[in-house]
C-alpha cells in the first residue's frame, strides 16, 4: 500500500472509530514523501478548500484561515525564501509566540525541503548561542520581543544569518512578514526523500547540554497518525491544544495530529494563563476535541465546570502522569473521561487510552497501532507481566513508524538507545495481564515541571558559576499545581551562613541566566550531597528524600522558596 492510500484508509478508520482496522494496515516505505503535498494539499486543500484550517485569536483580534488560504500563504512564504537565495536543506530557526506565522512557516518550510529548528520563547540569549554554535541557521523567524536575543546570539557566534523575518513591527536587518504576502501564491515543491531530515528538536538530558533529536520527512508527520487516532479526531472537529510553539508537543497536537485528519485548529494566544478565560474560550468556539497537560487541568478543575455549555467530544492529556483526582473531577464537571497518552520528542504517541476503550485510571493505555511496544531488560529480553523494565519499541522487522533517526552527531548515545533490535525510550514501566502499560519513572533525571522538560545539568551549571557556590544538585520537588518544581541543593563556600538573603541572591542570579521555566523554585543549603563511589551525585536519593519531606509537609532547615513558588 502506498502512503496516500494508507492515509486515506487510516483517516476512514479513525473517523469511524474502527481502531482495530488500523493495526492491519501495512505501508510500503516510500522513497519520496512530502507531507504538505501528499497529505495536506491532496487530502485537505483539494477536498475541502473552504473549510476552516486555523482559527487564531488574541485579545479582541481574530483571524480565520481556510485550508486554501493558509496553503497559499505558505506558498508565498516559500517563494520569498527562495527569492532570497534560501535553498532546500537550509535550516530555519523559529522563536515565536502563538502567532499564525508558526503554521504558515511550517507548511512553507516542509514543502520547500528546509530543516526546521523550533525553539521556545523562554530560551535565553545563552541558550540560543549554544544552539547557533551547534547548528547555525540560514533563516530565523521571530517576533519583536525575541528578535534582540537572536541578534545578540548572532554576534556572540560571530556569523551572519542570511535572512531574518519579523512577524510584527520593524527592526534593523529584519524583513517584515508583510513583504512575504506580496509574493505569488503558487510555488513549486521540493522533491524530498522520505529519509531527508526535517526537524531538529533540542531537548535536555541529565549529563550534558541539550541533545538534538532528528526527525525525517516521514517519521514525524506519518508517525503522528497515532496522535490523530488517540485524540479521536475527524474533519469538522475544532481542536484545541494548550501548548507553546517550540516544543515537540506543538507538532503533536497543534499541527500534524489535527491536520492529518483535516480538523480545525484553534490557536488561543494569551499573555497569561487564566483558567476561567480558557474555559470560556472552549465554550465560545465550540471546541470538540481538547488536549492539555495535567498541570493546566489541575487549574481548570478549580473552576465550576458545570457552569459551562461545552460541546466537547474527546479530551486527552499528555506530558506528565495523569492522576485519578483530575480524571474524576473533570468527568463530574463535563461528563467526559480524560484519556491519558504517552509519547516522546523522539517519537509520536507510543501508547494511549483510545476512544471507546476501557480506561484504567493511572495507566498510560495500550501500544498504538504503528508500534510494537515491549517491556524489556537491559539485555533486550522481554519482561514477564507485572515486572518492571524498560519501555522499548521493537525496530527489527517492525512496521514503518515514527521513531526518530537518532541524536545528531552522537553515535555513542545512539548506540545506547538503539540496541538488541530495540529502541530504548529511557522510561520504566510494567505491563499488566490485559496489555495495559503502567508508568514507573524516568530512567534518567529529567525534571518535568508544568509540562516542560528540564535537564538538571543546565541549572546546576549556572548555579556553579556563582562565586559562592561550591556544589549543586537539582531534582524535582512535588508541587500541588506544577506537578513538580525545580529544587536545588547547594553547598556554599566555607564561611557562608545559609539565610534568605543568600537564597534570594541565588534566585536572582538564576533569573538573569536561565529561561524562566528552568529557574529553581526551592533552594536548600546542605553540607554534603549523596554520591557514588566514583563521585557522581545520587539524585535518586535526593528525589526520594524530597518526596518524603513534601508528603509530610515538612519545612526543612535552611530551605528557602522563590517568590513565584
């Protein structure tokens, strides 16, 4: 079966909720694939050009784009780039809020065969400098608030970006996006191989600076058919996903997931998250499918959900474990069960509770149709039921799936995660007698706070730059709203007395040198840190002690809290 036939059959099965039919679909891996032409244009623009593709609103502003509208604007974007000498294979670095330019530039870049480097608006000048030193882009696109950081990073690496595009206002050396919309509305597509690189996602680890997850023209767009199925999307849905651009979750549920099925995306740009306003938006726009991280849902269930007239049909959550309390309160207020799902930047949705299936509260569900998910030990042997092991994806002889091709330029790391014919996710779980998968924990020390993934190494590195800090260890601390908050255990130089003034000095230093979501919210001054014989800090002991302390609601000696804790 070729890829377009696969999409057509998959769309029919998902629309009609015949999910069992999906597992029988077999794709003959294509040599060439361009998602914009083979799926978005062929199955959305040509079939229902006047249907709404994107609804964008910000305060009192609102813009509605049909599938034909946004496709033509993407063509104009691509023509503008090509007119400035940008060619297939060049990289485009984006740092944007929830602006329509995200969707226009993504479509244009995919059609033209560019490589996309999405980034969060929270990134600092230092973060961007690291990225520019690793992969220097030919194109950057940003808003007026973030453009100065890109200019500064460009100066720091002492190189010149070929083309800079600004989506609002004016700035020296930048082209305003309105120039783009003077271009012709037809554009030639690049001939892209299925295995050509398409996305470079920078993601944080525990023992080094951000690693680069590489996805191709096939792996990410095609893989997100599992995301489409899990959400339960169909043409005519108005889908709302609460996620910021720059993260893989945006590609999951704010781009490929809904547009794989021809659904309408609602983009609600806000300056500040207010649960009541979010619920009013869901009601006002008649949202039918909704996706949000548990952190957001914890805030929403504080409101009187029964006071709204929702048209919701499906609700899902991902990004961190979903606790039963949220599921129960959401069901009481809306009549719907929130279904949990599990995926990574390195993949699409790997497992989930599908529409219509029995939900086991606390379970991440069952493997999705593109993936042969197994629980295995370190030697690649599958574990018996109910025994904990590594969450792995069988790669040898497997169906075409959405697993990334590797970490760019890191052969040793790739050898650690691709072995024994399996892809090792780095997460631990067990499988029960009925095939439900139960998450245990991360195999490394990445912190998930408010749906962000934070590498302790980056935070510790900044703390150690402070002249009074001798050692630092950063772990996750349980938090009622965020799920987890970043906590730093700090050893000061001899002679320094722990106090609030000292803690505030460290908080302030982190404020200046870290992206907002990475800033420690708690600092505890300690005299020693638990270590292995080889001298490595045992964060697992710190996490366990912290969880025990917070469960008992103990205030530790020499523990201080950030004002925004």
